[in-house]
C-alpha cells in the first residue's frame, strides 16, 4: 500500500521554487554566527592551554611556542 500525503498532487509553480532572499540572509547570518562562535571557542581553548603549567603541556606533547603560533593564526 502506498503512503500519500495531502500535498502529493499539488504542482508548485516555478516562481514558488525560487530562492527566498530572507531565508538566504538568515542562513548567511547563522553561518557567520556559527563561524564566530567556533573561532571564539578555539581562542578560549588555546588561551586555557597556554595558562597551564609547562610540565603539563609537555605531558600533552605541546609547547607554549606552538600555542602562541596557533593563537596568531
């Protein structure tokens, strides 16, 4: 038995399929916010690592110079 919905037989005109500029604007804003949050998280994590004691960084196989370089990138 086939499953159908109320809207299977409706033909959507091509004008309705056009990209919505409001949707595009909100999607671009959401991508920008997500990128900003990811960069901020990265920056905070690197700063937290930089605040660690050198012997703990050595245990992780990291040195402070590498962390500073990562922060500048």
